[in-house]
C-alpha cells in the first residue's frame, strides 16, 4: 500500500495547477482580445478582462464583415470547409486502414507482407517530402480548389493500418472459424465481428485524425487559391495582412481563432471516454 504524503500531494497539485494556467492563459487572452475593439487590443497594456464588443466581433467574423486590409472570408464558410475536410480525412483514413489491415491479416495472397511493409515504409515519407509530385498529380486531375484535392491525398494512413493489423492479430482464430462454420462470408465477419471489437480503437483514431485534418495548413495553402475553399486555419493566416498592426483587425482574428478551437474541443470532450478507453484498454 502506498503511503500518502501531504507535501508531495500538495506539490503535485501545485505543479498541475501551474501547468493548466500556462496552457490556459493564451486561450483566455485570445478570448479576451476577441471581445474588444481593434484599438483596445493594440493598446499597451492590453485589457485582461472581457470587453463589450463580443457579439459585434463574432458576427463580423462569421459573416466576413471586417474592414481591414486583409482577407474577409466568412468564418462560417471556412469552418464548413474545415469540417468537411476533417470528417473526410478521418473517415477515409479509418475506412482504408480497416480494409487494408483486414486484407493483410485474413487473406493469403502473394507478397502480402511485402505490401504491408511497403505501406509501413511510407511513414518515412510525410506530406512535406512528397508534396511536389502530389501537387502535380492533383493539378493534372483538375482537383485544385476542390474538396477532393484537399482530402484525397491525405486519407491514406500507414499508422492506422499498422495499429489495426496489430489489433486484428490479437483476435482469436476461433472467432473466424466459428463465423465460417455459421456460413458468414469474409465481409460479414468483418462487419459483425471485427468492427464491433475495434470500436474503441476506431474512436481514438477518429479523434486523432479529425484534429489532424482540422489543423491542416500547408497542403490547403498549396491547393486552394480561392477564398471560398479556405479552411479556417489557413483563413486565420490570410486575415493577417503583410502590413503593420494598424491594418490587422486583431479582434476579428482572435474571434476567428476562438471559433476555430470549438469543433475539435467538442469532438475531444464528446468522445473523451471512448478516446481514453481506446488508448489504455488492454482487455480487447
């Protein structure tokens, strides 16, 4: 039995509180800046308490009513693009990885392991390395400024394929034999047995991949040239003009940043139980 030490308990709580404050203070500062006028935000020192321009700032951000010298794309539109992009990437990665791992584990075909290691080796080739040939392919297929161009090059995932393969290897062979004796075909076994068993892993991967898709910046920067296809993370950068601070409506930028935090935060909070279980559950 571990003996409790009041000093260590208090110290651990103090460290945790300090850590939370360090992480939360920039978020709080962003929210405060989104409730003031541009003049109040750029003054020194900036107010540390919420102001009275909250509704005006968030309405201007959502509808694209800014008056500065930078981009005024409606945040509502940009968040829709980001949501479609994040959902497509998350669902696409999970679907392709599930089917790939299922084929590698349960089907016997020539060069099966060679295909697996070929997929696994792509972990060494991130988007930044293969970005020029990928852009050339997307451009040749006419997928610039489209949802297909934003999502298709990013939906394959060697990591998810590897994780699902390792999980499927732990599934008892007796389940596959029992399903075969009951007359279930491969896809019936996949849908009725493997998918329910991998639900927690799928939930954890969905959270990770959703946030990955939502936070994409470099790839959308290359394949989108029209404001209507800007995702919100890219839109925030475009809202900051190259000029001085006087040309940037920092209150609108901060309101956009706060709005951009809400969807991934909601996904994490709503799926927290499944996410944690998928990462730490050992009784699979």
